[in-house]
C-alpha cells in the first residue's frame, strides 16, 4: 500500500525557495533547468529524496506538487501508472522573468529509487 506524501525543500540557481510535496516511494529527485543571463542553460538538483530507498510500492498514482511563493509557482501533477513504468516526468512552467518577459523553467521529476535492502 502506498504511503502518504512527504514534504521537502530546495533552492534553485537564483536562490528561489521551493516546497516539494512528494511520494516517498516514487520520487528520487527533482531537477530544475533555467536559462542564464549568458544565454546558456543551468540544471541544478532542487530536491533529493532523503530516504534514498523504497520502503514499499508507490501505488498506481504518481502525485507531486511543487510550490515557490517567491515566483508564483504552484502546480501538482498526478499520473496513473498501473505498471510502474514511468521513470521521468518533465514539466515546463512559465513565470514572470526579471526583465518583464516570460521565462520558462523546466522541472524534471525522476524515479529510479532502489528497492528495500
């Protein structure tokens, strides 16, 4: 049986704080990718599951919520995965950029947690 979601925290490349509500037996990590002022992209691990291992089966539904009040980010994804085959979910989110133009941030939610010992 799936366990209740947990809450974690992280900071991105620009110092914005995030809350991550996640399934402890599915989510291994969240990466955030942003464009830099130089025109290059930067990817940073925003959050890593502190348990590092599954204690049980995650269940049929994958649910994760990411919130950053400073940036106006608040979304939740929910996917039915009856065969436990989803390994990565990517979400492109549009925020107001510092220069007044919209900026796209990409969140990558990754599974691949090892099983219990």
